[in-house]
C-alpha cells in the first residue's frame, strides 16, 4: 500500500520533507465551516495563522470570506499586502506595537477596511485609544475558562474600566474569547459542554457591561466543528479546521477523510530487527507537538497514504515514536508489518502531523510547490 | 531586576518575539571548543544546523574553522553560496538526492573543496558511488548505541558490504557516529561513560573492517564539551555548544554564563491572582521542546536577564509552564515574586530556550537584527 504512496510521491519529484495540501479537501473543509457560520447567522472570520498562505487565502476568498483573523501584526501586514482589508489581530495588543498598529489601521481604513485589536488592560486600552489615527475596532478579550489571557468573565470592575478607557477613534465591537481548553476535550458532548459554559459566561459579561450592542466572537476549531448550534455567536474564528490533523481527529472534530495536510518524508533507514523505519523529517519539519495515544504512548505523527486523486487515509500501527531535529523514528506494529518488507532507503513516506498549524509554520516556504493533486 | 531587562530590550526597539545572540559568549564557546579539538589533535567540523547563519559562520571562520557539518543538501548549498568549501551533510544520503549531491560535489570540487555524504546501506552506497561525477567523501554512519540510524557497530557483514560497494570517485573517509543518547545523561561522569562506550565500539568496528586508515568522526555537544580527552577521535562535529541552552545546562555541559542565545518576548498579560504572566512567544518562536525539571514539572523555557554588556543569567523560579502557538504562560514562584509587581503589559521579558537549535531554526530570519550587544 505504501509502496504505491512512495511511487506517487516520487513521481511528484519530491526529494526532501515537503508539505502536501489536498486542495479539494481543504475547500470542502472551508465550505462546511462557512455553512456552519451561515446557518448560525454568524460572521465567519477564519484564523489564517494555520496556513499563512496567499494561495489558501484565495480559496477562502472564493468561498465568500472577506474578514480574517491573524496572530501578529506582521501576519496582518502580509495579508493586507495580498489585498485583505478587514483583519483582526488575535493576540493581546501592547504599547510596543502602537506605531505598527497605527500604520496598518490607516492603510486598511484608506482602502475601506478595518483593523481589529484585542485589549484586556485599562492602561493599554487608554493608550491605544489615544494614539490611533484611523478608526479601529477594539475587542475585549475575555477569559471564559481557558485560563490563559483576558479579563475573567466575572471580573466586572476590569471589564468596566477597560470599556471606559476606549475612546476617540476606537470602537468597541465586542467581547472575544478563545476556548482553547476544548483541545483537551474528546467528542461532541464534552466539546459542547465547554462551548455552552463559555457562551454563558460571555453573555453574563455582556449583561454586566450594560452594553447590549457588544458582539460575541468565538474561536477554536473543536467547538466550531462540533457544536450543533452556534447561533448565540455573532462571529466565529476557527483556523485549524482548514487542514485538520491528528489532534482534531483524536478530539473527534474531523474524520480521516477531512485531513488535508501531510508531509512527504524520505525513508533513510530500515531496521527490521527493531521493527522501525527512520525518516528524514524531524522537529524542524513537523514540530515537537505530540499526542498521547489511548495506550499512553507519545506519538509525533503517523504514516498515511496518497492516491493519484489526493491524500488518502491513516495507516494503522505506524506511528512516529520519537523525533529529533531532522529524524523521525517510526515504529511498525504487526498491523503495518508489510511496510517493513516493502520500504527501502530512498522511498518516500507520508506523515500526518499532530498539529497542522505548527507544521505549516515550519514548512510554509515549501507549501506552494506541490500544492494540488 | 527584570525591569532593567525590559528597559534594555525596549531601548533596542524590540516589539515582537526576537532572538538575541550574545556575540562575545558565542565566540568564547567557539574558541573553547576549537581548543578542545586542537588539544585532542582532532579536526573541528562544527555542525552549522544550530545557527544556520552566515554571520555566525564568519565567527567560526575567524576562529580558523574551514570544515563544517550541515543537516541537509539545501543547507549545504546555502553555505557553499557563502564560500564554504568542505561540507559534510550529516543525514543519511538517499538516491532521491543523487542529482543534487552530484551538482554540489562538482561545485565544491571545482573550488578545491569536498562534499561529504553519509551512507549505511549497500545499495545506496553502490548507487551513489556509480553516479558521482566529482570526488566525494563517504562516511559510514555507525550506530554505537543511540539506536536511531546507521550500521550497528557489531554488524560486521553490513559494514563490509557497504565498504565494498563504495568505488569510482568516492573515497571512504571513515566511520561517523552521533551519540545522541548523551542528551539523556547528567554530568561529566555519565556523559564520559557514553563517550567511552561509543568510541570503543567505533574502534572495534574499524578493527573488524580491516581498514586502519578509516578516520573516526564523533558528534554531540555533551560529549565534546565534557569529555576530558577526545584524542581517540580524528574529527569532532558538535553544534549546539555555540549557543548552549537549558538542555545543555541541565546535562551539565555548560554554565549559565555560556548561554549565548535568548528570545525577547513582549509581556501581554499579568495575572497576580494566579502568579502568572503571559508572553507573546509560543511554539512558533521557541518550539515545543520541553525539559522535565528535577521536581517533575515540564518546562518550556525560563526567564533571564540582560545587562548593557550582553545576556545575563537565569531568573530563579520563573519558568514557562505551558506553550501554545503564540503564547507562553510563565509561572512565578515566590523567589520571583517581585516580577509579579514590576511587570506590566508592554514590558519585554527575556526567555532562555530549552533547545537553541530549534529556536534558531524558527527565528532565523530575525536573527540578524540585534545580533550583538
């Protein structure tokens, strides 16, 4: 089976670790999430940090997307340069970035667009409000249970203080949260429980603010993929869903047929005596993100297949059990024993990454190459 | 203390996660390792995958280095373009890369240099030998106990088969190993034991090969830093030592005053109620490499100081306890409690990375900026 995978990858001229995107699957993933937003009556502002790619951005544009989320001002400038005009930078703003934000807000405003910034601190809000020289959207970052950044949903005083600090050319658009603890959930029921709690907390914060006009913006792929009814949100900002990965598969937010990004890696060593093959493909290609499999073993990815039509599926019993800077060690269970005899150095293997956002970030310079099948 | 660190970093105009290199420390680290090689009578062929930087490469050149190691043909081409002529690619060669290797070997040969390739498979060796069109050095990769790639030191048959497969324009220069299991050792005694065993196994393999002329090439920073006498090696290839990091500090192969690379990160959230600050600086800046501290807690880095003269030292009790794509959560123990009151959003913190090679790989495009103090 993988022999065929190797031949197909070789026919593509691949000689080193290279990321492959299945365009049809990615477009399906985009369409499905856009429909999810439409049926909820929510704006769809996908997070572009997952792919960081102008080409993939165009697929979103073709699906009707005009508003995007990014994770840094530098990434906002990249996509502004590609024509995007309505951009939220979803990392808390600091005064360090005031000048860069001013420039970008003017640039987007001149083209009829908007920059959105996140604040959660009274002084930062007052300062950025006083300094902006073009209309700017402000989102108050709420911590609804993840415990990383933002104003705690029940911290009424800070919420008021930050709200009142915003003035001049800034407009407080709403409350924004990222329920990142959904990544520790498994299955629709657990994920939905996190969503329900987070949304209830956002609504409670909005009531306490006395500002009924504030929009509610909600992130994270597990919730946006699995929750049946997102209509309490005014905006959704998932990113990971465009490619999915083994982490989303383990959470249950996608099926294997929705995995849209994989890494082709040269086989450099074959070791039947220890039932392992070694790939050129390490932490600098895949990232050191790992999963704990149900049997408690750490996994840095697993092998997969391709067909002439596109990416295939997961090979059972062929997981990456260790990862150094340039190398991956793949352990082959009895279920994958035929690979042991089929593979030779110079073959190519397909690896499904644990976290596609980190893998794309590492390999984004090569992503344009064999983008479509 | 960190207030001063923040002010110094702010004076440098830093506004986003940025890698800082202390040139004086890096040059000291280079000089010390070059002396270690000289006193052992070994060639010094440092691994450039750690820094991937033309500027840092020049510091090596000024210390007399003319032979280097890299981890891919692409990186070899990068350094060939910068004038380096004697380059070993220390990842097992595969037939996928034959054409690229041919071109590079011709290019280096025309300039009086040499390309070195690693093989451990009879068919790969026969094929590359038949195909090279310029003199090329071949190193037989030996597995002396790490258990990742290479011919097992006691596998006499494969050793002979691969040796005999090399012909035409290729010259077998020697046996090469990377004792990567030294990273799991702690202290000079444990590291030296791994070195002694690996060297004994290399020498045994050389005896079995019947080829007294084969050189012995040895890698890894812990062994090359800590072993008192490396004179049994003909060549050493450490890389990590140029910057060191928390992993090398934990192993014992450097002191805090030899840490030469750190990442300046904006403080974006301050949370006294949970004794945490949150930094803009995540897996895409630092990598998800972690250490287990002696108390069993996973750490993705820790805070440090800078002075006007250069990088400073480690702040006790201020470690990164979790890391997402763009964020680090720093937990402040009572020893670091003053930071809790000093820091505000918009300050800058200094983070010592766990593994400087992976951090440099992620931030290498920004590395040239504030390179020296």
